């Protein structure tokens, strides 16, 4: 089975930069280009299933309903 | 009251590009640089509170626990 | 680009049974076998991108961190 | 106080199959029938409050807004 | 079937103050005492299933993983 | 940069009461007044970035889409 497309509007291709392994969940930092980073917390068993390690090509994805917006005052 | 810092590791400054207004929730597309877009669905009343319109400066933010990871086969 | 695998532990193959279209978000009911249903709310633009309609084959997926547990008293 | 009904459209009765205990969060695998499994990550203190152990009857529940949809190519 | 307890650590009893009905999702404002309000967006079909209207007694609940923290500068 | 306002409708000022530190994620209990508590699970690195400790002033915030509603039978 191959996933063709997923509805999450927010999908960023990147490279795993760093993994902080925990007992149940782990933190994965993904570089998505132009020095931008996305951090993901996933189950440690997923890390193993996907065989993720620094340098692995991944897509970081999240649903639009999860994104909050803030207005700000530029410094 | 001024928020100094928020724990969400994923915070991207950008500009509102487009708003699709709905009765209860609205879809906001934010340009975060280098042609990258983040889409957010927020309540329509928030759009009004924050006075968001195309061109508004915003931060799109989301928690690390919301980010899924996929491995892929480059085309 | 083809997604090979995604970290979400919870992935259910099914068939779209019903779509209730809204202005910004839509509700999609997916039959995953044995009369079990999963309901998903996604952006209406995703429905169009994925060309979803009743009968479409889909995978419903969600992260483990989103699942709550309740104990109960069988009737 | 007894909860009569909850709005989450997605509620699956099942049995705890396995618990992987962590320092702050734990992973609980729930069998919902027909060899289908749902994995949940909850706080370890919840595990203790609900006295969950393999064999416990539970309901796994999640909101529709958390469910993403993917289209796929059957193998 | 009666739910005895749910793992969500964050559960607030309150009274529905206002419902803004939408085509697919609706916004429900819940008063939890001491002039504190919690806003929930749920599917409109859930509103009907639970027969919610202003004055209804409800519990607003959410998982700990959904809560972000910010530090602030008191005014 | 200073955040002026954030769209999350649910924002509660409070004081950190307790932190249970884990390897990757930590649990923070926040007292929001009138003996009400909100529990948040955030990455342990966020705890350090925000220099959170018991007594710290924080805002607990979450999106409306994350809040479920239950009807109940008062005891």
C-alpha cells in the first residue's frame, strides 16, 4: 500500500537534524530549509519503525486546526 | 499584559496571504518566507478580535505533539 | 513524491460513507469495517484536492497523543 | 458525578492489551475487536488514577478534528 | 453504558452560556464559575446529539498534551 | 519581538504549582484561581527555555477545537 496524498495542508519536506530519545516519546528536530526548524514529538516506537536517524529525509505534517495565530509587535 | 514567550517550539513569523471566512471557523493562509505557506483554521471571532486581514503580520504556532512524521521516496 | 510510511500509529483503511460539506470545513464519515465508523473534520479545500466522494478509499489517521481513555461500566 | 455522553464522535470500546510505562507519559495499546488496535499516549498519572492494566475495559476516544485523511493506492 | 472516569486531567463542570451554530461545526461558550469561560468548537451534529442549549450542564474537557504555556509580563 | 495577542480563545493566567520532569516531556500543574488546576504536558526543553519553576506566573492556553464536551448526571 502506498499513500498517494494526505489531507493535511501543512506538509514540509526536511531532514532529521537531531533526535532526543525518551522512554515512551522522543523529540525529533527537522530542518526544512532556510534554517527553519520544526520540532515533533512522536512515540519512540515510531522512531524505530520509520528507522529515523539524523540525516533521514522526512515530511513533517500537521493539521490546520492545530495551528494558532498570534499578532505581534516587531522589535 | 504582554506575552513574553510561549512554549510552543514551532513558531513562524509570516504575513497573512488569504482568509476564507466561514460562519464559525475561517481558514487563514500565512506566507512564512521562501514561498512556504502554513494554513491555520481558527474561529471566525478570533479573526475579528485580532483584526486579521491580508497583509497582517502574524506568528503561526503549534505544539510539537501535533506534528506527525512521514518517510518518503523522493520522486 | 510518494509517502512510504507515516509515524501515526493509528491508521485505518476504509471507505467514505458520507460527506457533509461546509463552507470552510467538512465532515467525512469513514466506514472501517465491521460497522465501525470514524468521523473526520477536514478543510473543504482538502476534500476537493483529494477528490473525496462517497465510495472513495481512504486512510483515517490520528496521533496517539490525541486519544483519550475512559473507564466504563458495561450496561 | 457520572458522565452520560460525550461529544467525541469517535468512541471505541476495547480492552487494554499492553502498557508501556514512562516517567511522565505512557503508551497504552487498546484492542477494539477484529484485531484492530488503537494506541493512546496519556499521562502516567492517569494510568494510575484509572487503575489501567492489561485486560481493563476502556473506551478510546478522540475528536473528529484530530483525524486526517489520506488517499492511497491499494497494493 | 456509563462512563465512570476519563483520563483527561482537565475537566471543568459548567453551564452552556451561548451557542453559535454553524453548518458543520458550532462554537459553544461554557461558563465554569467565577466568570471564567471555556470555548469549545464541536461538530454541529454533536450539539444535536447531546441536546445542548444555553443553560445545559456540561463538562468541558481537554488533554494535557493540548495545553501550551506562555510566560508573561504582568501589566 | 513581543506577542500582543494570540487567537486561542482559552487563556488562563495562573501560577505553576508543580512540575514533574521527564526525559523528553514534563507535566506542569498550573493553579488558575479558586482551586482550579490545569495540567499541561510540554517538552522538557521548553521548561528550561521558559525557566519555569513552582511559583512562576504563566498563561495556560489551548485552542477551542481541542475541547470536548460531555453531558453529565449531577451526583
